[in-house]
C-alpha cells in the first residue's frame, strides 16, 4: 500500500519525485524518503510523518541529481520512524531501493545474510532486498569490489527477485550505474511512464501524469530497465517481453481539489457526473436494455449462468451486496457475496456455470486479485469491475466493466462506490433482459437511472442542511446504522465512512437484528442513523426505530417518506427525493457520505488521509 516513484531524465530529480509523492500520499503517509544518484554515491533524505516533513528537510539539506527514487510508507514491519523509512541501502551504500508489498520470507533471508556478515539497521522486511542485490553484485568484497556494470546490476536484481516470496514492486538505483533505474514487480502494481528523453516508474499513474500520459503496465514476474533514451522489459529469467504503450485519457487537472477544501467533498459532489459517466453510452432505451460489450458474454452464455459469486473488500464489498439484491430482483440469478480475503482460504465451490464478479476501485486490491486467481484456477468465468484502466485485475479477468469514476484521491471511497452501484444496475438490467425481465420494467429502471444524476445534484445543492444536522452529533462516540433489504449494505457503507474518517465506533446492521443483541448498547448517548424508505416495509422499519427510542437512543432518519410518525420518533430527519427502488441505494448513500464528512471535519480529522489507512490495499 506504499507509494513509490522513480525518475531518470535531464531535469533535477528531487522536485519531480516530491511532486510524485504528493500525488501518491493517499497510498500511505507514515513516513517518506528520497534518494538521488550523485557522482560516485547515493544521497538519501528521510523523515517520519507526511510528505511536508520531508519537504522541510530538503529545504535545509537539499540533494541533487537527475536519477532518483522516492517512497511514501504505510507501515507493516516496524514502526513509522526515520530508521524504517525508505529508501533502504545495504552495507556498501552503493545500492538504494524502495519497495511496496510484503516479503514473506524476509526473516529466513535475513538470517542467512547475517551469518555471512551483513548488518541490518531497520525492522523492515524491505531492507533485505538491498542486501541481497549487494550480495549478488559485490560478493564478500562488499564496498571494496570494483564498480558493477548495468548488465551485472540487471542480473543481480533478477536473481534477487527470484528469491523473494510474497509481493513486491521495487525500484533500484546504483551509484556505479548513475544513468539507469531498474524496477521489478510481483503482486504489487508498477507502471512505467514514457516521456521525452525522460522515464518514470511508479506504483500509480497519478505520480507522473503531470509529465506524461504514455504508460506501460508491468505484469507479475516482470522487470524493466530504464535509461534516458528508452527502456527494456523482460521476465525475471531475462527473457525480453514486448509491452504496448497505453494512453491515459485523464489529465492532472482531474486530481486537483478544484476549490473544495478536501478531495472527499469534491468527490462527493462529482457524483452526478461520475454516475452519468458510468452509464453513458451503455443504455439502449429503444431496446430496453444495457450494452456491456466488455463482458464478452453471448446471450447463450448469460442464459447458462446459474449462479453469480461476487468477491470484493471494504466499500466494494458493500457495492456487491447491493448488487446481489438488484441482480436477483431484475435477472433472477442467485447471487452470493464473499469477502475476497476469505474466498481462497475456504475451498470455494465453483460449478461450471458460475460467474465470478470481482469488484475493486484500484484493480490492485491484493485479496481481490488472489480471489480472481483462485476462481480462475477452479474454472470459473471471472469478470472484473474496476475504476483504473489497465490495472492488474482488469488485465487478468476474461472481461469486465470499467466504472469510469475518474481518479479518486480521498482514501474513503465515495464516487467510486456510487459508480460501482450504477454498474450493478446495468449488469442486472442487461442480464435480466436476456432472461425474463419485461420491457416495461426495464424502461422504468432506465428512466430512473437517467434521471438520477439530476436528483443527486439537486440534493447536493442543499448539503448545508446535512452539515447542520451532522454537527449536532460531533461528540458522538458510538453509532449504529440500520436498514433493510437493499439498504442494509448502504447502512454498512454509512457506518464504514463514519468510522474511517471520524474514528467514531460505528457499525451497520439489518434493522430487525437490533433486538438480537446490539440494542443492549443503546442509551441516551448512542446515535442510530436509520434508513427509512417509503414502501411496504416502512411500518416494520418504524417499529425498529421505536424500539431504539424506547431505550432513549438518539435517532437520525434518512428518508424519502412523509410518514407522520417520523417527526415523533426522530431527533433529526434528512430528507431525500423519492426515486425508483432499484436506484434508491445510490441516492441514499450520498447523505451518509456527507454526514460522515461534516462530522469528521467538525472533529478536526484529516478526512482525505485518515490514520492507519491507505487507498489501495496491495498487501494481505
């Protein structure tokens, strides 16, 4: 989940690397460091904390050079301090590396190296990589060995990569070869940026999109050697690999705050457009269906599907849970939703006509990627639903759908979630029309989806009302979010948003489950956010709210209903417009996002970079 960037070109590397780190800080912000190659040596600066602390150090102690690597850390092995910050070196000081991932056999490797005389200075698993490269390059001579060649450095990185177990994206520089930078990937993302007589290497395109939009994605067990005038990709066995250059369609302006105080609020307010982008060109009203050509499924394939398994983590899992209700309602296909982190460890049952849908914003989520590989191993048809074009999950699935939410910088996902929900509706509509969904029902869904962006836009224009309500609960320490049927996953997502960015202990439940244990926690200090939609279950939902009111709990309702009991039972009411039930989860989550955001801001929390979290979870 760390962010890495490397640069090789004709400009001073340090400013470019720092700018790249700022654009990667959502991947980790426990510490940061930078290394540049200077004549005959490597200069390194490191600091715990965010990128600003490293910037301050560089103003006092600048470094120069046109080749360099940098890193922003999400700590796994060892606390977040200056010693454990990347880049790491071995004993000679002639090699520096940055690493994203986890080396599972580092303890064994470290023990062997220590027996050979290597001295380690950090608690990280990453330091072993630098020592291994040195061992292959310099042997027992160490610092006294003659300078290495580029071919020798490539061989050392290759040998090291083959010894590492676990996941890694690494970038390597060497004082002996100042005009080269080497990267290697296994399980952690690594992307190459091709500029004009300059090259970039990073864990995310965001890091260098200011400078080039020509990119090459490395696959697992591949490495790359960068030079100012080009690059060479190969396998770890040093067999050349031909890679296609792809053009990134978005630009740097899309990842600015655009006048908003936080990325999260900007991304919440972008949802009318990102939802529209998710269905743009995919709805076919004349045929009362949707078009999703990226699935590569024929009508016969869809008719043969007898079960869908959705695998995902976190917010994406909640999107899958809503998708279960929507697909079963419109397409009448049984759907199971599985934590991707558990899927491959329970020997899942995959039948011949099972379709597996993997949902991931980044397309790099380690657990979801592992679930994809397990499902493919068992013979399932696997489709990906991702936001990031060219991501690993997108490339490894047999087909899929991009959600087109654009870059999402806030660690707590908002617009990607509603775009995922939109794609779930499109899938259900498409599958349903191939099977037995009526034209009239399909047209109702299409009309509802087409009108939804404007409905959300109008609601967002009144977000000041949500802020006023949210600030009344700024001192809350415990909260429940409750809903029924397709709004239960929305309640889970609302609770997740609140706990992620405000650090309030919040949990989501199906409303009827409250009396089966959780209601024991309710008292006059406890907050419950209840999703109370108009419909056949409203009286049951109001009964659940009444049970909480009887225990003196504080209640905020999010509702599209004018039921007369609501003002009597609730302390506050957030009203949303009434829409078709199939698209209602997309609308109902927006006030929950705003509610969490405004509480977190009022509590003085860093909503874009909440503690202990990172945007892209690329380690188990």
